[in-house]
C-alpha cells in the first residue's frame, strides 16, 4: 500500500520515519498546491491520506483540498481545535481527527502522579491509571492526590494569595474585620454597651461616618484604642479598595478562592501553555488533580482558553526560582516542563531541582538526540519525546491499524490495542534526521 503524507515540520518528519519503519510506501508532499495533490491522488496504489501539521488552519486547508479531489479515500487529519474537528467529522464521516496534544497528554500525565504510571485517561467509570509489564496494559481506578478538605483548601488560599491584588483584597478585608470585632468587643466590655449598640458604633467608626457615641464619655485608654482602631481601619480600607479596583480593571488569570486559586499542596505545576500544555492541564483537572499553568505570554490564545476553563495561569519565566517558590513547588506532586523549546525545558527542570531535589519532574522533548542525552546523562526525571510518541500512533493509524493509543515503557513507545495488547513501536531517543 501507499500512503500520501501531507505536511512539513518535525512531527511530519517523524511520521514519515515511522511509516518507513513499517515498510509502507510514502508519497510525501510538504506544502503542496492543488495540482500536486491532484497528481498524487491519481496513483493507483494510494490507499490512505494523512495530513500532519501543527497548524490547524493549514491542516484544515489541506484536508479540504484532498476532499475536493476525492471524497472517499480514508483521511487522517491532525487538528487541535475541538470545534473545527467536530464540524469536519460531522461533514465527513470518512475522516479521523486527532492531534499530537491529544495523543501525548496521557503519557505526560501518568508520570506526574506516580513513577509506575505510564498513562492516565478518563474511562467510562471514571479516571484510570495505566500500568504495564511490557506485554499488556493494566488499568486501575485512579486515586488522585489528597487535596484536603474544601475548608482547609479555602483557608490556605486566603492565607497565601498568589497575586498582589488578591493579597491586598484579602488582607484589607481581614484587617477591617479584625478592627470591627476588636472595637465591638471593647465597647461591650469597657462601655458596658449591648452587642447591637457596640456593633453599630464600631461599624460607624469603620466606615468613617462617626465614632461610637459612647467613646467620648469613656476612659482615656479606650479613646486611644479607638483612635488607633480608626487609623488602622483607614489603612485597611485603602488596601481593600486598591485590591477591588485592580481586580475590576485588570484581566485576572488567577483567583483568590475557588477553582482559579493557585493551589498550595499536592498539585502539578505545568510550565508552557502551548497546545500540549493546555491539553495536559485539562486532562489532569478532569481526573481530579489540581494544576497551575505557567506561561511567558499573557496574550496567547491558550491563556484565554485556560482562563475560561477555570485553570489558574501565572505569567512569568518558568526557570525563575523565585516564581517556582511562590507556586509552592516544595509541596507539589510534580512539575511538567512542556514548552516547545527543549533547552528551556531543561533549564526549568534544573531550577526546580534546585528548590526540591526529590521533586518528580516530567520533561517534554522534541529532539530525539537531546532527549536521549538528557535521559541517560542528567536523569532529570521522565523525558518524553512527544514527536516520536505521536508519530508512532499517527503512522499506525495511517495504515488502518486498530491501535487506540500509545504509551511509553522503558526505551520504546508501544501501541495499545483494544484488548490491552501492546505492540512495540519506535525506540525513543533516536534522531529521525539521521
């Protein structure tokens, strides 16, 4: 059989290498025009078409060009955007949609939670963890890390708010409440007022309407106490007001409580909010694991998607130790460095290890040679060559294989079939360009 492979870039190169290893005849077009696609589809031995691109718009355009020439040939397309994928599948039942992010996210999520987990996925009865002995897979119900009670989680978020505006808001509010309670209790004890009258007088002082009427007739010591309370209230009101104004004006990527609050224990720090990072965050959240994402671009498309999904996002350099400390890295389950730059991921891992030498670290790699060097020499946690992992499954699906997913075991990527049987794929850490 022959497969028409359309696409340029590292991922398409890896798929071509994987197809070649399967002894499949490849017709490769990197950036074809309509005539080149027409000529390729005219071949008698062509059985399938695979469009492999990191750009959804390019992949969609190529798929439409193929379908214009041939509306029956099986078509595999890599598209990340779920809306575009759903529309294409609805319009064409003979097309299969997947993406590198969708394929590799389970293999990145597994090692974030336990060393012996090769993957994590959502099953029909809830989240499951995947383990393997190299021949078959074994799925077990996944028990997420203990997140503690909601009350303790809320108190932790309030006690240690991440961003400055949240800190101003929380500390200003707590300060105002402390002044209110202290002056109310003081009026009840010193001025012998009822609780309602004391609370009413303390509230007037707090909102700077008028001091408690009974203070003027009280002892000098209590007058000094009330004076200090009014000055303190003025200070805390300024903090509280500044926090409210800041949060109303600026777009907030984290919250001071709730889903978008920065977690403080048993969480996963995901550095890099590209397509792979976003899908990893979504998968971890869906199986009950709290995450916080770090990205260096506050205007990226995926940052907005993460915000809508309730995923807390912190803008900054993932290799900055001070930033990692603010994210409570010492109390985290793991750190996943999944930017598109291999050397940056390595720098992030080194910074994380300087904070917590025992931290579980998962690195994304795209260069087979660098991945192999990192895995064998530096041993900075689990290294996943995402291009090779995705290419193994994409190549198999391009030939009509029944494999439903791919996972990593030891030095190789393995195809997983419906019955749990493993089929050994490519050896990881090799360089496809050689």
